[in-house]
C-alpha cells in the first residue's frame, strides 16, 4: 500500500529518485529536441497536406493516450522496468532509422511508432516515480521541472541540428534515449525492487479502474488542463498573427523561452504556496492565473508588453495545475495498480486533440467568445480536483 505522506524537502532525493529524475530529464530533452520540429520535417520531406501533417503529428499523442490503457496493465503484470527497457530501445532504434531514411511512407510510419514507444515508457516511468516517492507525490513537481529544462535544452539542440544535418538532428534524441536506457539497464535491478511482488504478477483490469470515480475526476481535470494548455501552441499564435504578421514567429518563440525559464524560477514559490494553501484555494488560484493570462493575450494586440505579462500568469497557472492530476493518481493508486492507473490517466492527452479543434472553432466564431470561453473553461478542473485526494 502507499505509505502515509510525510513532509520533506523537495530537493532531497533517494538514489532511486535521482535515477528516475535523471531519466525524466533525458526523456524531456529527447522529446523537445525532435518532435516540435516534426511538422516542419514532414512539410520538407513529404507531399502531405497541412491536414495530413496534423494527423501524423497528432497521431503520436493519440496512440500514446489509448495505448496507455494496455501498457499500464502490462507494467503491473510483468514489471515497469522491463517495459521501459523495451520502450527506450524502440525509441533509440526509431530515431536512428529516421536519421537515414528518406521514403515519405517510412517517415510517417516511424514517427507514428514513436507514439507506441512513448506509451511503453510514460506510464511505467510514472509508476516507478510514484513508488519511489514516499511522501505526498511532490516528485511529480520535480518531474515538471525536468520538462521545463528539456523545453529549454531540447529545442536549442534541435534547432541547430535541423538545418545543419538531418542525420544529426535525429541522432541527438537517439543519443538522449540511449543514455536513458543505460541508466535503466544499470539501475534496473534496484528500481525493480520498488515493485511489490503482487505488482509484478497481477494486474487490475482497466474496466475496473474506469469505475473508480476519483480516478475519473483526476483524468477529467487533467484533460481540462491539457485542453487549455493546447491553446498556447495553436489558437493563441494564430490570434497573434492577425496583429503581428511576420513578427509572430519570433515573438512567439521568445514567449516560449520565457515560459520555460520562468517555470524553473517559480518552482520554489509554487511549492511553498502549495504547502500553505488548501487544495481548493490552490486550484482556484491556478485557474485565476490562466484566466488573467487569456485576458492579457486578448489585450496583447495593442501592446506586446501585455503578451509577456500573459506568459508570466500562464506559467504560474501551469506550474500550479499541471502536476496535480499526477499527484492525485499517485495518492489514489495502491502499489499493485499504479501502472494501470497511470496508464489510464494518459487519456488526458485527448485534451491536446480537443483543445485545438474547439479553440479554432471559437476563434473563427468570435474573438470575444474564444477568450471568454477559454478563461471560464479552465475552472471546470476545480470541482474535479477537489474530489481527488491530496
């Protein structure tokens, strides 16, 4: 069973936690070094339409979302470490092959197979993080920090290599995943001991997990957060383009850099606030930050300074809300069903599908409708997260 939460410094890690945090960082750097450039690569190397490119790029998280249903149960039955090794090896092979393949059909198949590799790694990694953390799940806030660091280092590496050498562009994430695989191979024996005997010999049917109302609340809250966050990559830059034209790409890139860097800087503050506020006010505060951010973006066509104000509020909202669904699943799942629960929680990524569609439709309908609905929509996660355990 999951141990009673204890308060401890978020910066003190056990050896197992250090290994998993390092792996999470390597995973983030690999992801951001290549996949943000996938649409550009497909446009340069294939004859696919914009819709076709969107389907391929969107298909990667879609496969990961639904694949999590199966991979989580496999992790519970056969062990998370074993499944991670296979997923990481698949990542290394796929990226290495992408470095040298030129056929459009092969490129599409290989990119989609990254969704399969992702679904083998993510639920297993989250299960091990949850088992290693004997506190209140704050290691998932540390994982968010690794995502931010990856969002800074990865695009810098990918952006330089994309134009320098297509082979090097894909070999870089292959190298990151190879290092991650090496960590799991070296430390796999110790990490496997985190799993209880029952976790390696049994599994919990996902249909049973679906009947857990608290898990459904956590998944619903995560879907809402992802739906709102998806606006930063889709509808918001489209809105900005109406005012800034060709300057949009450079302005938007600077906003993303500020977002990633600021997310690192605000973590001590966010952790302190999360320890001194109860769940309700904390979640509401995160939603308020997102709502203010949308208002600032709306006003940003008149003054670019408002866009930077928006990214400050956006980052604060993101830093508060993004880790909470994983922390809720950590508290909900007993050791023998963490893989299944974290695998099922990957359904949250559907928010990255629904978000761009809904946002685009609202933006076409009315700018006022778009910003009003999005600013209000994020508050749906408040009652959902209030149902979940701390």
